[in-house]
C-alpha cells in the first residue's frame, strides 16, 4: 500500500474516532443541567488558569492541532503577515516558527499571562533574524501603541479568551493600518454541536480558560472591519478569517465567494 493510501486510511480512522467521541460526549452532555453564568469561573480565576498551564500547554495541544489541521492553518495564516506585526494573546509563541523573514520586519507580541510570555521568550530563536518585542499587558487597552502603528495584527485563539472581545477587536483595528489575521474557535454551524459546546462550556473554561462557544463572525463584523476571507471547518467551529482593518464604508461586508465552510 502506498504512503498516500496509508495516510488517507489513517486519517479516515482518526476522523471516525473523533466523530464517535463527539457523538458519545454529546449524548452525555445533552443530559447535563444547563449552566448559569454564576457557575462559570471568576475572571480572576480564569486568568490564573493560563499561568498554571503555561509550561505544559504546547505538549497538551501539539498532537491535536496537527491531527485536526490547525498547524497547517497557522502556517497558512501567518504566511499573510508582513511589515511590522503585532500578535495579541501570543500565549506560548506557537506561531513564531511560521513568520517569513522576507516579509516581516518585526514582531511585537502581547499577552496578560507572564508565565505564557516566559515560555514564548524561550522560542525567540525561531524568529531569527526578525526582531521580537514581548510585552505584558491587556490587549483591550494597548495605549502604548499609536493608531495604525502596525502593518499586520495577528490573533490565534484569542477572541475566546478576552474578557471583552468586542473592545479588544476594536483596539486591534485601531492599531492596524493593514490586515487583521484571525484563527479562532467558536460557535458551530451544526445545532447538535452548538448544544454540545454550550453544555460542556464550564468544564472547558475550567480546563483551558477560554469560552469556545462565542459567535466569532458576529463579533468581528461588529468591529466594522472588512472581512476579506472566511474558512470554517470542524462542524464550523474553527474559523480562519482575514480582515482589512480600515475599509471604505461600502466595503464592510464580505462577498459570497470569500466565505467557505467545511
């Protein structure tokens, strides 16, 4: 059997197993009591989760991201970055290896978790020779950066983690003079999976510190950026989005050709 057939067979088996896990978990989750807002972790506790998982984060997500195609989407998204780049909610620096030194002049990376930034610092060599500036701070209040001070703003799996995603997206728009690149997870296009995400939200937040059922496209559109491209997969729950930060007033909506879903 050729390597291609072996890979296809293996990928098919993995897909069936993952699908079975989702369906099985859904059956259990659907019977659980609906959560109330007061059942969710406090904001202080949620932020602390990121410090607690910082040293083991890469190990926990590496295999899942590879099997689900997230690693490929990271590479593809970061390939659009150019000029002076701001990466918000940089976490452990999982995107550093994908920046192209022929296109990118500098990378400024900000996160509220100091432990995450300490892990990202250890990956500085992956960006060489691109200069890296790490900053601890609130992505919703980046007052140290003037308007339109970056050519590209990048955020991967950050909207789910922001206390106020609307305010943060507005701030990302403010400091960007070019494109905003987003890779996110959020609300699914499938009703059954939407209910699963809702019913398992508390457990997910307590483990990963993020809300994985937010309506990502609605939040992005509220920021008045022009959506140039949208791709979705994993029951529509993973979003690949390319935006223009400062469009003309008549160009705020994406064309039908710009949106694909799998």
